C-alpha cells in the first residue's frame, strides 16, 4: 500500500471511529478503533444486533426519486425531538425500507413525516414493536438496479415555519460513489449520512445540497465534513468512502435555487 493509500485508509478509520464514539461510547472503550480489525469487530457486533433490532425507523417508498427522498429524509430527521434523536443515534440510525404506497396506508398506520410529493413516508424512530405491523404487511424495498447517474441536482432543505434559523443557510455538496452502487445501496448509505449529519447539526433548515454522482470518492481530503464509510468489497481488510458531505460554504442570496 502506498503512502497516499495509507493516508486515505487512516482518514476513513478516523471517520468510522468517530461515528462509533458518538453513537456508542462503550464500544469505543471495548475495541481498538484505530485498527481495521477493531472496526470490523464492531461492525460484526452491530450486524448481530441488527438481526433483532430494538430501535428503528421505517420508510415506505412508493417511488424513488433521489432528490425528493434526500430532501424529505433531512426534513424527517430535523423534526425529531432530542430523546428520539438520541435513541435513534444509539442504534446507528437503523432504518428499514419498505415497498408500498404511502397514501394507501395513511389511515391504518401512524407516520411522522411524508415527502412533499407523496413518494415516501417515515415512521418515527422507536421500539421495533411499534412498526412491526407495518413491516409484516409490506415487503422490503428491493432496488437491485444500478443507481441512475444524473447531472448535479440541487436540493433545498425545507425551512422550519415560525422558527428563526440558528445560523445562516449554507451550501454543501453531497457526493455519492456511483460505481457498482445499486439503488438499495444508495438508500442505505445516504440515509445514514444525511440523518447523522442532521443530528450533528451539519445540515439545518434552509441549507442547500448539491447531489453529485462520482465514480468513486478517491483521494479523501479534509474538505469533507462527514463521510459514510463502508468495507471495500474488492479489497478485504480495507475501507472505502461510499458517500461524503463537503464542508460548508455560505450562501449568497442570489445563488439560492
């Protein structure tokens, strides 16, 4: 491994370790998060816990539009109360994606948020039992097709009516590594990245995101404020950046979409 590759792997390990320390400090004490082996051990433990999750959110997807879904996903996370947010973060923002028509389910189930175009609906994160009926009724959303690569898309995070922003709106770029990425993969990776960026205060109401598809996120540098880190399926023992959110840039009023 070259010096540059070693530096990238160290940066990715640092990002993965920071996520673990924030969500589950006790795991940071129990494992060596500076090593790939320690991070993989934590990943195995989390995967084991996810087999019988005790806290999660569920999303019903009628049709998938990346820009609409990203906007609504941020709005959903911004609407959570402190206790809900903390509990969901502790479960590593565990989310189950289901296939169905949200409009047909309004009367039968309680949803915390609907996308503006009705394409998706979220249950509030809570005990797994709360969404058990919905999850039994619907099949898991299956997005086996490659993520469609499109031109850059600009998304504005919805402002909160009646609330003064706690800082001026900013612009960030949301990069997704599209090479070999299926729609279902993109949902998982971006869900964690966006939700946790909201909970960390990186994304606030009124912010603007430019979604960019790139083949791979290579040469990771400090201009990323948040990274979604996953194992590299082609190189055992190594990590890769599946998605990233850049550092902020203040919006100039006439540059708003």
